[in-house]
């Protein structure tokens, strides 16, 4: 396909239709399929604008060293959080259709100030209003998100379906806290242990993920806004749930976060 003929609005319109209906695509039609990550992000921007939602922040995926290496990526994949799909502890999440979802327990930051686009900018303690634990529910508009290619998955807003946000651990950058969370968090499904924290190259470094978001926003001329949530990628081993009716919870540092699917 001639890249000059690619129209991101058309790709976004089809994906939005499936986001709302719950129906899944095997792949995008060839005429609507982005060939590059830039085309994928252009489609994502149109997708998010067409959804008429308020952005509450950002999500990162495929962000561990091992994950990026296996995917041949130099940066995590980045999606946008819709405010009405971000929830507090104890929520019951209703899916548009009963299809498999991936559950990821993550570390997130809440920005305390606007971050203007600036190449090479690194996270500073003054940037962070809060650190918290989140659950991301990933539900792609594709039957198999890994088979359609990363540009199509990026256009699909990196599979974002919902986010559950826990209480704040306080402002600034607290490296020991981040390490404690990664080492001690446990995830349960219906009361049974399902996942623990990742380690080594399989683990996502939340501060590195945040720096990658800064770089992405700088390249696209995007200002990150104070109050936005940045959920940085899987802290614990992700897992799939193929049906609804489950209670999912995380236990960490004397606290808990839960939701029902």
C-alpha cells in the first residue's frame, strides 16, 4: 500500500465500531492496515478523538527488556486511557462481550505538573504527585492481537479496555518503594494465588517506562498533563481470563486492590 494513501480516520472508525459492539476482527482490511508505528499512532489519535472521551492518562505495554527484545521494539507500545474507563477499588467491570481478557497488575504514576515535549527529558521527583498500584484489563479488538502486527495493535489503542487505580503511596520518586512493590505484590483470582512480581529482564522498570513516554510525547509534540495517570506495564506475570464472574485482587505492603469482572 502506498503510505501516502493511508487514511487514519478510516482505520479509527472501524476500530471504534468494534470497540463499541464487542465484536472482534481477525485483522484489518489491507486498505486500512497501518504499515508503520507512526501510522498506527496516527490512527490511535483519531480513534481516541472519535470516541469523544476525555483522556485520563497513558498506558505502556511490551515494556520489559525481554519483551521489547522479542518484539523487536526500541520503546514500549503506548496507548491512551479514557477517563470513563478508569475506576476506583472495588468496581465491577462490565465487558461489551464475553471474550478473553488479559489482566496486568502494574505500577502507575500520577503526574503533578505538565510535561511539555522536550527531547531527552528524564523523570524528576517533582513530576510525580502519586505512585499507586493499578490493574489494567486488556481487551483487543482483534481475535489475536499478537498476530496482526504492532502497527495495527497500536491503532487499537494497545488493547486498552479498563483500568482500576489504587490509593496513593505519596509524591515524588521512591525507588525503594518501587522495588518493594515489585518484590512483594501477589495477585489472586477468586481467592487463589495467580501471579507474583516479575524479575530480571522480564520485569518492567516503571521509571524507564515513564522516560519512554516522555520521549514518545516529545516526538509527537504532545504535552503530558498534570493529573494524568501513567500506568507503566506489567509488574506481575500477566494472565488471561476467558469468562466473567471472577474477583481479582492484589495484596501489597499491607494494602489491597480488587475488582470484579
